[in-house]
C-alpha cells in the first residue's frame, strides 16, 4: 500500500469556506467591550518643524478622552523594518523614528493623536487642532536631496543613507572591448501595495498586566519586539495576535501603527484602543515601493557576448529609513545570477527624500532592477540584430553556476528551460509573425511581442537570519494540531504547510488542524511572511517535526504489537506492514491509547526549530503581446504568460493564483500605477479612484507554466514562488511595445500620455497623428 502523495496536489485552502461565507474574523472584526478609537494627526507639510499646537477646541468635542502630542509619549528611536533582530549593533536597521514627532519629514507624518469614544468624535477633534509650522525646503528626488546645499532630513546623518558597489572585472576595459555600447537612463515609479484590508491594530492590557496587540501584520514575532522597543518595555510584556489578514504584499512587513496603539492603551490605563487607517491614509502614509533611477551602460560584441555592464542606482527612500538600502543595494547579485558577462559594476545609493517612506513590496527591489536590466538586454539584442530569446539563451548562467557575489551555488537553475519552453507554449513565433503582418496595414494600431527574464533568491541567507519553528500535537481522534510562527497573509501558506505535514506523517490532508490566529505567546518563533521564504524555511521545520512525530507513533505501535518499527509504515492514517501492506492498527487508535491507556498514556508532541544556511535560486520569464494605438498612446494587453522555475510545486492551484496575482500587480506597475506628488510633497492620487489599479477589464487571460523539477536543497524540492511573478511582466510589456512601435520607452508606467509623447519625440512610426 503506497501513501497518497499530498505534495503536488491541488488541495483546497483550509480557510476558503470561512472566507467565502463571511465567517473569517479579521483584526477589525473582533467584538471588544468598551473599545476606544484612536486617530492620527497627520502633518500638512512635507518638511519642517511643528512650533506649536492649539488643542483647546479639539478637547471640547464630545466623546474626546485624550489628545496626545509627541512629548506625551516615549521618544525612543526605533526602526519599523520587519527584519530579525541583529546582535551586532552596526548591522541593525537604522533607528530613525519615534511614535509621534514634531520634526516633519513627509507629508502626512504622525505629529499627534486623538483618543475618543467613537471614530467620528476622534475625526472631528483632528479637524479642530491648529498646528503652526516652520517650513523647510522639500526634496522629492534623490538628486535634489544630494545637492550640496540640501538640508539634512535627519540631523544626525547624511541624506545618503548608504552607498555600496559590487562587481568583478574591469568595466572600463570591457566597454572599450565592446563593438557597441548602449547607454540608457531608466526610471521606475512609486508603486502602492493597495491591499484590500487597511492597517488596523487593537491594543489593551490583559489580565496578567501585559499588553496584547491584535494586528494585521505579516511579522507577529518581529512586531512584538518593535512595539516593546518603541514603548521602552521588556519584549515579554507584549503579546501579538495575528488573525486573518486581507493582504499585505510587504506593506505589513513594517510595524507602522502597532507601537502607537499600545502607547494609546497605556495612556488610557490599559483600556482597549483601536487604530484603523482609512484607505487614503494606508495608501499615502504607510509604505511604498521604492522609485529608483538607473544609469546603465552595456557593452556587447557583434556575436552577442556581453563584455561589460555598469549600472548606477539612485533609490528614493522617502522620509524614514525603513528597509533602506536593502532594496537598492541588492540588485548586483541577481544580475550576476542571471547573465554571464566579462565585467560588472553595480553601484547603488539610497537617499532620504521628503516623499512617503519606501519599504518592502512584493519582489523587494527585483521588479525595479529587472526592469532596468531587461530593457537594456532587449535593446542590445536589437542593436546587433539578434533574436531577443536567442540573445538570452546565449548569455544566461548555467545550472550549477557558483555566484561569487552571493556565495551561492545555483543548483537546479533552469532559466534555459524556461526560455525554451515558454516561447513554445506562448506560440511566440506565430504571434510575432502575425504582429508583423498586422503592422503592414499602416492603420492607427500596431502589435508586438516582448520577453523579459528574471532570477530570484529563496529566503535571505547568506545576508539574513533564516530560522523557523514548528510544533505538532497528536489529538485524541488521530488528527494533528500544527502550530507554526510562519504567517498566513492570504497567500495560502497555511494550506501548503499543512500539505507538507500530512505528506511526511502519512495521513490525509484533512487530518491537519491549523489556527486562524498566530499568537506570539504560543506559536513557535518564525521571522514572518517575506522574501518568498516560508514554504522553504518553515518547510524544513515542519518536515523535522513531522518526522519526529511519525517516529513516536511507530515506536508506540511497535511496543504495543511487538513488531519492530522498521517493519511498519504509516499510509493514509493507517499503520501497515511494510512487507505486504496489511493493516496493523490506525493512527487514531494509537492516539486514543496515548491519551487514555491507564498504564502507558503519554501524549505525543513533536517540536522543531531550524536555522537554515542555504539558498536556492529560482528563475523564469514573461512573454507579452500588446496592441498600441498610435493616435492615443493607449496600450491594450492582448496576452501575458509567466514561466517559472520554482522547483517542486506544493499546490498547483495555489501556485497558479500566486502567479496570476503577481502578474496583474506587475502589469499595473508597467502600464498604469504610480503615486504622484505636487511640488510641495503632497500626494495627489492616494485613493482608488485616481490611483489606477488594473481591473479584470484591463487584463487578458493570464497564463502560467511551471518548469517543474525537484530542487536538491528545498525541504520538499521547492523554492521561491511568492514574489517571483512580479519581476518580469513590466519589462516584457515594455519590450513588446518597443517591438510594436519601434521606440524603447525607459520610464514606467507606460500611460497613454507617456507613450504618445515618446512617439511624438521619436517622430515614429508612420500613422501617428
């Protein structure tokens, strides 16, 4: 009798029914007795200092209980970035903010707060607080903030947060050796996460005099530490609970409102206080994707050999460090992971400015650097007259390549297979020929196809700590309670992790029980949902815990039936003979005995904690087909396909959902999205009417294929997939537009206005009015 494989099956999400029926409780849904409401007073300038507050009229609003100013709260400097604590102070995230501040660094900065009996009373009080400012110059771009006469945005440090360079070889010599040198300046915009559920946190003092914070966070264990640091409390006095989450995409990898929620509860003697941001607040005043400028020089020979790549990066950090240089500084290792070249110089600077603070967003810097890289790579292929797919096939890194920049051997690296199988599935040649024929009619529209490739690491090692824990408890009916610190944020992690546990134990998927709530008091430590790490890192912990539990069950059965353990197996919840598959007993019977046998009762609990020191590189590509209206500049996306090398796919249904969601996010990044500021630093489109997210009406059917292998390092042969789908659609769309109209546009989003202007400037092609 063989165990039914659960890994690789399209098991339904364990939380699907609760969500569809409206039974799922999110952070804002919990009924809490005598709940008070907190609202934040946001600065109405982008750079300056609050010289005075007049709160007299606000205090008279019925229902207002307390108004908090910066001096009313602890002034402990802390970082909001959701990274593990580092024992080396020099390697910690920059601690540059307090819960409330008089020193304004971004429009909407948190300069005060109101606690009231109702949200309406708190909102009315905010409108009656009068604030007087000294204003300073506003710097919207890194270049402006780097000017010699620019004022420091943080007095204790330069506006350039960090500057690094990595690479190899002599780039200047490589450019001299090239037959052609392409020089491009590219720009990516401020993108918003726009998750369905806004940031919300409720804090109160528990019966044990500790503070509980119920929060919509991706990083409950890290959140506990940051809340404690901000409030000057021992970490153990904070308990964080994470219920169902309505999306995060990295925005909730920053601890934005939780410290203030706990401080508000303290100010009210431990009474429960909730902060629930509005859509406009969440979009403009939390975190964004970094806008980045790229200055790129690529040297290439006529035969397609890349002689040199020089990429200079200016990353717009906004007013506070958050994840800081981790985004702009990381690109070099992934360029080297993807393409062979004789020399590389990747120099990056991350700069404070007076726009919204940039932090983690799905892809963590890779959508930006892949856009810059793949635009120039595609232009190089055009320059030497080589097919863009052939150019990439010639230059990609091979399987087994040792990446000296990341100190990682790229085992089972299948970018070549993606570049071969993808175009075939996409019907690239047929679509390219059809586009060429279509464009001959000389009407007002043109069609084109484009491709872009990517590489992506799994988790953060060797640059970051990678630890995770798991606990399995055998329940009396033969089911198993799985407890992990890994965080379900809507992506289906809990379902995939449950499949892993069931597969290793040898029991049905339905035998694994998960909680909707992650609780830092009871769940094992895990750093959280980011870096496409959870099925990889938590997978090791689950496999180890499940193997221990499996061994305990078999040992008990061996003692009970006087059969050696190696002669038994667990299959579909039954304990069977290895030799002939005959039933010996069931896991349920062993569970009953472990709880209730008078002589031998001893419950079974298996725990594991892992510290993983390896990384697996994923890869893939996107293929796009577009139609461009020459008279308006409007782009119609006709077809889009992602091809993924992500090792073993744990759950094909969830994987497809991850890919299609990421493709939609990146299509919006390439075509429509971007937070816009006026000259004073005020956000102009922080609402879902003016911020142009793509809808189903804007997207074609999204297709994906998986070049499935079994990664030798992944716990179940798996590697990164969650963020990868966002990396390459935007440049693939850009390259398709170039193929259609003959003009390479190096700034996204490719709005109708920008495309039309580019066509007018290039005076091409024929048909533009």
